[in-house]
């Protein structure tokens, strides 16, 4: 193995990473760090064989690139210390076989969202709050190249003819990409990271997302096979909460999940996960949630979980909940529990169903037992705002009773909101149902009959 320019070195396993001659002018001592880095990068990219590099394992490639960067910097008399050489080599490998400057953000556990607004505008969400990241793309073509690499990795195509992708990364993270001509300045990438940490209701209680009494109540609700609708805004934690509640589903049950992009991570052994499909470039081949839901009913499910109800499949979901699939769950974008019911109602109407409004509301009232509303509040903490129980109809109005709610009482010096989770003290409407599962005492203890937590 040799480090001489214009020759080849042979790394482990007999693979060759070719070094080809370069007529570029060596980097001068007087140039600033960014210019030096860019010149070393350009020389290296001119001298290696990308096809060979792409076939190498990442650790092996990283080791060889670090050595070559050091050799180039030494020969070019570039002012790069050892740390800067390692940093540059890592960036180059990320560009070759990873997602470029996004790689360190994907690796950082505290980051939940990555939002790319352009080559030099990258934001992340940490602890519920947005902040600008200290990374950037070299230029718009670099951003587009990374976007195309993401799409290719998930079997999608993205270019000017098909400038939008909504997909799931290999680790479960959700990605949405827009390229020109839909947007300007390179493109937009939004990544909702999939947490590798198993979030339970107890963990959420310890984080202040809900009280321990609310956690016990939701546990009883899942064990009692209540139909639960979780509402909230974008990024409020609906899917995380749904995952946490689903942990109490009986392991002997057959569960079918339906999602646009698989995000749910159920722990039961008998789970069938179904995912919608977008139309191809010719505009054909689309498979919507409604079609999957209708087929799921023929697959002998005990429970059906719809990752997010957003259209005409809402009527099929209600009918499933009303025809023996107790314990089914879904999420919906809404601003309050009452708004969640109104949105379901509107979705049924948009499906061009010739049902009178009262009949639709009766379906909703008999299908859904609980509406759980969660919000990401201005201090960045996601909190359950309400747990409301549907108790029936009064005239043409669906009646609900508050079981738990969050009452804000101020704001601390650290910016964190102060408040408490309160039980309404009302006797739960599904108490008799819980009793049939032997859970009456646990339910009564959870609501506290006027006690507060």
C-alpha cells in the first residue's frame, strides 16, 4: 500500500481505492480555513475512484480517507491540524456514503426534527424548541444531491419531473422532500426522527407529559378495549402516545396497523403492518388508506390501528369500531377534543356519503369512547391537555365529559410552564365495562373521585 499521488493503495479485503493524478495548484498557507478545507476536498475527490469507494465498508473507507486527507494536507502544506483533518475526512465520507452534513444531526439523540430550508438554513428541534444548526450544505446542488440520495435509498425517484417525496428512512424516520420547481434555492428537506428509545406511559409521566393517574387511566382504557382517538397538532406527540398506550394490548390479539409511512412500533407478536403507496410517475398505482382499511376487515383483526385518519377512510374506521373491533385506535390533527370530532364528521361528509348529519354523529358517538388531546406547549413540553369520554347524544349534539385536564397556573423563571393535571372527579362512563375485565378498582383509583394530582 502506498500513499504516493497518482498510484493506487490497496486497503483491507483486497479492494482498491484509486488515486488519480491532479493538476490542481497546492493549497497555500495564507488561505483561510474554509478555503483550505474546500481545496483539500476538491483534490481528494479528483484523486479517488468513487465507484470503489462506494463498495467499501464505512469504517474501512473512513480510515483510508483520513489517511489520504492527511497526505494531501501535508504535501499541499495546508494549515490543518489533526482534529481538522479528521473532521474533514468524516465530512467527505458522509458525502460519499451518507447524507452529508445531515449525518451528525441524525446521530444526535436529543434532536427530534431536522428542517432544511436551503443550503445555509438548517434548523433542528431539541427539547421541543427550534434552533438553527451549526451546519450547512456547500451549495444548492449539494443539497439536491443529498435529497436524491435519500430518495434513492428508499426506492423513490426525485427530480424536476417528480419533485416531491414523502417516505420512511431505513431507521423508521419520516422524511419529506421538495425540490425545484416547487421550491427555490435548492430544495426543502424535513425529517421527523424515529426515537430508538421505548417510550412508555410511565416514562411520559416522569417527563411531565401527563400525570401518573392519567397513565393508569389510559392503561385501564386499553385493557378494557376502548376505542381511542388521539388528537393534537403537528409534532405534538400523537404517535408517541399511541405507541405508549398500545403496549397494554393483549399479546394474544391480532393487530392490523394502517399508516401512510410506518411509524408505529408495537411490541405484540401478532402485528400486521400495512402502508399506503403513492402514485407512480405516470399517476397510477396509488393505494389509499381506505382501500387498505377495507381489506384489513377481511383479515380477521382483533384491533385495527389507523396511524392517522385524514380522509374518506374515516367512515370505514367508524364502522369497524362499531362492528366488533373494540380497542381500535387512531390519531387526528385537531386543536381540541371537540374539534377532533368535528373533523371526523367533515371527513365522512367529504367521502360523498349520503348520510344525514345526525346519523354521522350517532356513528361517531357509538364508535369512539375516548378522545385524548395532546399539545406541544410554548415551553417545548408536550402535555396531555384533556382526556374526554364520549357519553352519548343529546338531540343532534355529541355529549362528552371531562375526565382529566391540564390547568396552567403560570410560568417559571426558566421558561417552563407551571400547572397541574386535574381529575374532574366524575364517575367514568365505562366503569361497568372496566368491571367486566376486573379493572373497576384500578379505574376508580385513577380518577380519584375529586382528588387531584
